[in-house]
């Protein structure tokens, strides 16, 4: 008792002394700010993200934390601080860039305590004053203000805490999860043949046909097909179907694969009509690993690895070059110096890509398809030559080289958008009255029309970060997929913010038209500086499960030559991939939120339904799923654990319960089908 009174006296003395004399001050830059998670660059103490003295709206600051959206820093206060103050804003180093806009948010114990509102380059610093009495856990967050993270250099200047007793605070980038070692769920594919991948393939009349039957099982394997329509032929050794179809129509083919241990067959629909990409494209893209350092050698190695790793046998097809295959407007890198276009206006690739046709041939010879990147503006996002005023010529060039996919990225188009609306050639596109969002639609309509004019099926991937509700009109400009968000990073915040916010676009997904929540961040990623994905193993299961439920294009973003067992295991689960490739093309939506649990449901072509049970919490969740009739299920249901490829229960929809344990930030992925 005496001891408690003495302690209370010391406490009262400390508090009153702190109050009377001076409460302690801890500057934010005295804490370990390096654990912050941010969308680009590294956290800087007393400097901007680019390493300059902190400067907002012309005012310089000595103290602070220079970061980049999207940024989070968790600080464990445990009630030890009474006040937080800072001057916040966009750092002047972005040179008034119109793209930079951010919002600073201070959260205490999960509640937003202060928000700066949207702040742009050049704005004067805003004063942030927050009462922290009793707050245990603080988060300093910088969002991209919903327009992508380009040029979002953000400063928490003069940031400090007033404290009682405390001398420092622990920080983390994201709330700590109990570490879980990578664990493999996908069972090995059988040695007997199994035909994987989509059940349907779209082609336009007259376009070169190219489809490789994806099949697992021991080699050698031979292939055959019944009812192959006239104009197509199958190579029995490789399983490649080539040729061309002249007539529109639907053809149901039976594919066969055979090895010394057994045989497999599968019904496969070929649809010859206007629409391609009848299931979401699957492949690889160079950006999330190599970014501006990409070369033809990287791309060839990725294609080789797609075959050697066996991923090709699970339906992975496209090998896509992102930005930086062209020459650059002002880079110091000599490999990017050279003419932008030749005397006839044909685009000239940079010295790292000496032979574009050769590259596409190389990829095709492996049974894969090739993709390319450009922008409707004068320059790409990275500052390389883009397609403005050369749209038709570029579409012809890509087709001549043999590319099968174009990602078309808005970027610098903003600088010419007004002018293009009054350009008489373009004005004709609309007739009398331009539609709503005409300015956003125009460049995609122009390129979409030219791509359609080529005698080659090229998947058209719109990249404009979801502006002007692209999902509502992307299909009308021949778009096959469209980004719905800014760029993804390999953090829980980025991946989960994107993945769990796709519902409004979902009703627009259908065969040939897919919402694209950006590329995968598993494996060795890093935009030029490779590191293992910062997502935990369970977060990676969430990422792949969610993207498959969302019918998202699946583009692997990692260095394919460094695939570890865990990453490979994530990418070769045929039952998980089948949800993505389901021919009904219905995107899952969130059907239930309960605390940290989110339930996503996806209708499937075979009448079954896939359910993703996700746990956004930082500890495992024990949770019971029981409202089955509410979600359109009746009678006895067979429950299959899709990752483990195992039936786990039969439940009666009327009164059944599905008790689940969902890992922290993890998922349980089930498919329910009416039991026979
Ligand atoms: C971004 C785009 C990225 C990547 C990059 C290339 O705008 O969202 O996915 O393509 O440009 O500079």
C-alpha cells in the first residue's frame, strides 16, 4: 500500500513538474523513422525524400520527416504523449508539379484525429495540432489523395511530441504481425497429364491464331484435338494451335494430352468474333522488378523462366515490356540516348532493345505472347518517346513487330488533352456532341480504333488509374482491361487498400473487359532495386486469392529468374487460377463485413461459388460463416479448400455452420458446390 502511495506521489510530482516547468519534447526525427513504409524512395530524417533541406511553400524547416505517399509510420505512445504538432505539406523539390497532391492524416487508436485536406505542390505549410491525451497507438499517414503517387513528396516538418515521462517511442511501418514462415499450400501437380488454364479462347476473324495447351505432367507428352475448326492446326509435340479462322462462330473442341503414365481430355471453346481476352490475361510485366533498367535480355530471361519454371503449363502467357524500351527525352543514361523516330516517323527503340521483331519472335517461339507499353501523350510516364501524333503508325509498327498486347498509359497526355479535343480529326470521332468524359475517353478511342485496324489480336490495356470511371466506358473503346487505381507497392497498406476497394467497378467486368487492380507484388520486386516482397506469406495468399476472385489480369511483377519455392507455389495452383479464369467472368464483391472479416463471393460458370474469407486484423480470427441461404446457396453444399485442393466438409445451407480460423492478414479460400 505504502509503495503505491509513494508511486502515486512520484507520478503526481512528475506530471506537475512536467506541466509547470517544461513538458518533455521528443522530435519526430529523434525516433526511428526508417521503419516507415512509403510508396517511393526511402524515409529521410530532417531532409526531403530526395535528400534536400525540408521546404514547403518557400519556407524551410530544420526538423522533420521527409517521406512519399502512400506513407505510414506507427508510433507506440502508450499514453506517454500529450500533444503532437507539425507543419505539413508537399516538398518544394517537386517544382510545382501539377501531379503532386497528398493528404496528411493523424490517427490515434484507429480514429482519424486530424486531416490536412488535399494539399498540392506550392501550398503553404499547414499547422497540425493534435491532443494525444490517452492515445496508445498513433499512425502518421500520407495518402495520395486518390490520384496516384506521382510526385507526392510529403514533409512532416517541425514535427514533435509533448510528453510526460517518456523519453522515446517505438515505431513500426505497419502493425507488427507474429512472424509466420513461408508455407506451401499448393499440392504438386500429378505426373499424369492434366490440361489446365481457361476453358475458352477468343479470336477475331482473320487474325493469326496462337494458343498453347497448358498441361502439367511428365514429358514427353503428345497432344491432339477433336473437332478443331478448319483453318487451325495443332502441333502434336508442343501442343501449339496455330492458323486463322475466317468465319465467325463458336467451336467446341476436345483437347487431349497423353504421356506414358496416362491421358487427359478437356472441352475447350474457341469463339471467333469481335472479342478477345475472354478470360483475364495472365503473364509477366517488367515494371515492378526492373522499371527503368529493363533490357531485351531481361525480357528474354523472363520468357525462358516462364517455360523452365513450368508456369507456362498453368496458363501463364504474356511477356510484357513496360516503359523504357524507347529513347528518353533527357536521361543521363547513354543507353537511352538516340533518335526518337526515324525519317519516316517510325519509333526507334533504345540500344537495350536492338531488335524488337527478333524479341517478339523469341517469345513466340517459346509458345508465349509478347506485350509492349506506350502513352497517348508526347512522353511516357518515365519520359521516353510515346505515341502522340503517331498513333496509327505505332499500332502498325507493333503489329509488324508481332506484339500481342499494348498497355497505354495516360501520363503526359494531360498536357495535350485540351488541344486534342479541338483537333478537327478527333472532333469527328464524336459527331455533334461529345459524350461525358470525352477528354478522358478520346486518346483511348483513337488508339483502340487503330489497334482494331491491324490484322493481329492485340490485348488493349488502359492505364489511367481509374480516372473518369473508366470501367463504365473502357469496353466501348476496345479496351480489354483498365487499371482502376494508382500504382501498387509491396506493402499490406497498398495491396489491401487497392484489393478491398474494387466493388464499384465490379459490375462492369465481363469476358473481354476486366478491371485491373495493378500487377502482382510477390517474389523479388523492387522497381530497379530488387528485394523479396515485403508482404508476409499470409498477405501474399490474400493478394493472389483476392486478385483471382476479382477476375483481375494476373501479371507477375517479379524477377522471373529468381522464383523461390514459395512464390512458384503461389502462382501454380490450378484451382485458384481457375477462379480467375472462370468463363462466366463475374467479378467477386464483398458480401459481408464483420469486424476485421471481409467475405468475398464470386459466381462460377459451373454453378458453384467461390468464397474468400479475409482477415484484415493483426491476430488470427476464429469466425463462423453461417448465413448460407442469404448468399444464394440452398441444399447440401460440398466445401472445397481451393488452395489445398481438398474437400473439407459438406454443409446444409439451411442450418450449416462453417467454423473458420483465418490467419492474420490472411485468407481461407473455399469453393461451394451443390453436393450430389
Ligand atoms: C505508371 C504506371 C506503371 C508503370 C509506369 C511506367 O504510370 O502506372 O504501371 O507503367 O507508369 O513509367
